[in-house]
């Protein structure tokens, strides 16, 4: 919308905003009047009585009132002039009669913390529009029912005429009371207006004030406030300013000054014909009521359509719905009352053609086409859906449905039927498309097959021809392979070399221990030997690179064990495939043993090998279970369960480890007494992993010679006091350890 404004209008667009604070010289220039005329109009008042004109000066308060009234009048008339210019520019200027569509943007119901005269007028307008809307809704409903031949049912609804009478009744209305109070001579105030209004309408059911309220209600009402029960809810108004805001009267002196303005817009807003009227200007309430009556008259003569705007949230954000805010707007827009009136009758109505076209697919009798009258088709559709007679009506051109739930169920049935129809259509289309593709592909395949068979036959002919030539040359090359080089045996020998080298990777040895090598043709003996040496070196190098430091240390121990035990200990061959471990105890027990050893011997004593063992007394040879822990310096024995350190022997004190050549696990540790100390005797013990224990202790001492393997049947051990005991070794079906007489017999398994 583009509106061209004359240059003379520009100063007035902001006049009402700063007129109260600017100096008179600037004011008369903006208004297009002289300074003297404007000053006299704002400070003097002229009264005509019996043909005489009397001019008297105004008091400061009265002059201030005139100034404010002038500012409001200029703003109001300028706004009306602008609206008139816009409507004139949009007016249809053709000769052919046309229909006109008007847009009316009205303010909604207002409820603030402090509601004054402005909110009173706005809410009065909404009450009036609500009444018009209900009346038009009922009227349109009744007319449509009569046109369709449906019996009209009386609809119960809340008629807000009682509220409108409270506001605009000419004798006992609030607005008439306000006008009388404004025109009454004497001391007029907002308090006197409230007192008079209380006396006049105090008994009305939709009105209350502080004076009439009970003790509980007085807590929510001020002495200058009154409360009205509108159709949308209760609203509390403050009478402060009602008299002043309603009394925006413009004195004749100001109108004369403005009508003499040299500004075209100003003079058109204050016409001289207005000065000829001798009537007192209407109050703001009267003007508002007259304007609203004209609007109501226009609306009642038209066919209005309503658009209700609901603000979802106060943040201006998308996707956010504040329930309390929306509920508040729905309440004060009167939507619930409108819906109640609408739904009291038949909530849904539609022409037969439209209704049958949309829902005919849900009834087998009307789908896909109905050949009879559309009204009969709708009746058949209703019969198929088993609707109750009271829930719908069949008119002359429309079908009426009373409850929205029926329409919702019908929509659900329609959606389900759409899915079924979509599936059927999809199946038929797929069948048609598949059949069309099949016929087209069958023709194409037949043509391709005939061409392809011809191509395959030609290729097979060429392949056989080439194969025959190759086989002939190969046979000639085989026949002359030992003769002088020629075209045939050269290719044959080249093929033999290629074939042998191609098959060689599949037959190569996988480990260093495999000594076999694939056979080769006589002409490739030298090549075969070179490749064999290269492959062996590669496997050795790969094996050496794949050995980790731990694996290397393990193999070194295995080599040392081989040097010491090979051919000397019967069960050595059984220990070869066994892997040496750091511990043969439970992991939790292993960590506990390591902590106890460190706590007893010192933090530098790290256990590198631990295992269960049986220690035998030197006298009596009684077996006692022990946990054996080895460090780099000490051999430690702990009691199982409590894991207390029972005995410890420095490795330097163990001069030798005496074992038999049989497959037993018995060992005698030759213990040397410290200088000046009493000899404790040798340590007798049996373990399951004897070879691993002995080789690890010897490696820790760096003395492999300390392992003594005795092949005799008896072995002597030292006792305290320079005494000796005898250990006798033998073989039997089951290993055992027992005392026989004064000797200790060790039986190894055969």
C-alpha cells in the first residue's frame, strides 16, 4: 500500500508527540497560524450569550487543559484525515457495479494490572462485537436450516445484552452516568462519578465496587475501583482519569484559530461550517458509542467472516506454545461461547456433491461411481456407516452432522480406506508395469540370445583353432626338447620354467625344520638350488626377527637346560615342549607373595619365580607344604594361606643342588653355614617343575655347575651336628615319598 502525502502534512505527524513541551513560536509555524491567534486561543475563552461575545482569560490549569485538548484533537482529526485519504485512493472508480470486500482490524479484549477509561471503551466494543457475532451466527444458522428444510432447534447461549445495557443504557448506563457527571456544574471528580455510579447501577448483577463488596472482595478492590463481569471474565477498572479523559472538549477559540490556518490539511480538518453549530461538543464516551453503533449497523448489513489471532507465546519464538497465555486469550476472545453456539446445532454441513465425492470410497455401493441421485448416494452412505437418526439430517442440498466425533471417525475410516485403495492401485500398477517390462524384455532377450549364440559359436571356433595350433606346437616342442634349440622346444622350455616357478610358492616349506624341497625339471636344477638357499635364509631371518626379548630369554634357559639335563635326567624330554612360567600360583596369590617378600626382605627383592613345594624335615622326613619364592638374591619359603615368610636362604649359601637321574622331583639344596654360624644342614624339597626351578636358580647364581645329577641309588644329605642322612631312589608304578627305617625312600615313576 503506497499513499502519497502532501508536504504540508509532514509537520503534523509528530505534532501531538511534542506539542506539550515546545515553545509557541514553533507551534504556530507547525499549525500554520499566527502567533497572536494561537496564543489567544490557548489562553482565552469566548462565550456567546444573547448575541454578545465575552472573552475572558483562562487560569493556568484551564490553559493547560486547553493545550492538552488541542493536541488530542489535532492527532485524532489528522488520523481520521489520513484514513479518509487512504480509503479515497483505494476507492473503485469504474462504472460497472462491483462487490466490495472490507477489512476491519479490531482490538481484542484487554485486561491489565491497571485498567482505565481506554480499556473500558475497548472492552465495551468487544462486548458489542460479541453480541453481533452471536446474533449473526444464530441468524445464519436459522436461515440455512430453513433453506434446507430442517427443523430449527432453540439454542441456549449466554446473551450479553445485560452487560451492554449496563454500559450504554440511556437512562441507567455507566456511559450516560459519566456524561451527566462531566456536564454537571460544580465540583466534579472521579470519586463523585464512582459514588453516583454506585447509586445508579449498584444493584446490577454484573457490577460491584469497594462500597458494595463483602469483606473478602474488598481486599482485592481499591476505593477508587469498580469491577464488571464481562462475557469473557471479570475486569477491575480504576476511575482515576475517567472524567478528564471523557471531557476532551475543544473550545470555540481554538477551532476558529485552526480554521484560519494557511495549511491546507489543517484547515480541512477544522472547517468553518463546524463553527456554525451552537451545540455542545460530544464527550469521548458519546463519540465512541456513536461510532460503535455505526460499525454495528454496517456489520449487521454485511456477511462478515472472522479471523481470530492467538499469540502462542510472549517471546516471539517459533515452536513454543505457552498454555496459560493461549488459555487467557481463548477466554477473553469469547471463542468458547462461539463454539458452544456453533456446536449446539449441527457442527458440520456440506453439499451432497462434495460430501459424496470425498467419502464415497468408504461404501461399496457408492464406489467407484454412483449412478443415481446424489441425495440417494448420501443416504446410502449414511446407512452403510450405521449413523443414528438423531445424529445427522439430510437437507435439500446438504448433509448435516451434529457431533464432530462422527466426522472424526468418518475421517479415520476414510484414511484407512485410502490405504487400502492405494495398495490396490499400487498392485495394479505394478502388475501392469511388470507385464509391460516382461514383454519388452522377452523380445529383447530373444534377439540378444540369437546374436549371442552366433558370437559364442564364432568365439568357440576361434578358440578351438588356437587351441589346436598351441597343442600341435607343444607336442613338437616336447618331442624335440632335448635337441637343438628351435621355435617349438624354446617355447616348451619357457613354459616349463613358467609353470614350475608359478607352482613353486604353493609347495614351499613353511618352517625351518622342514627339509623337503619341491622337485624341479633337469634344466632348472641350478635355479632350484639358488631359490632353496634364498628361501632358507629368508625363513631363518624372519624367525629371528619374530623372537621377542622374553622369548629369547626363555629359549636361552631352554638351551642351558639342554646342556645340563639332556641325557642325564629321564624326564627331560617331557619338559622340552613345556613353556617356562614366572609363577605356578593363582594370580592373586602371586601378588600377595611378592608383597610379603618385599615387606620382609626389602623393596629391592623382586620375586621372579614362584611355585608350590613340599619341604621335608631333616629328622623324621615329615612333609610340610610351602610356597617357594625366588628372587635374584634369596630363596624364600612361605606358609600357604597366611603367606608368612618361614625361612629364607641367600643364593650364595646354596653351594649345590643335588638331584637324581630318575624322573622324580626331589632336590637337595646343599646349604653352607655362614662363617661363625652353626650349620643348619641341607634343605630337602620336592616340586613338580624341578628342571625349571634348578635351571632358573643356577641362572640367577650364574653357576650351572651347581646342579649335580647323581645316577646312584642312594644320596647322602647333611644334618645339624655333622650327622648324615640317606636318601634312596628307585622306580615304581606310582611316584611316592616315604620314610623306611632310618632312610627316606623316593620312588620315581617308570
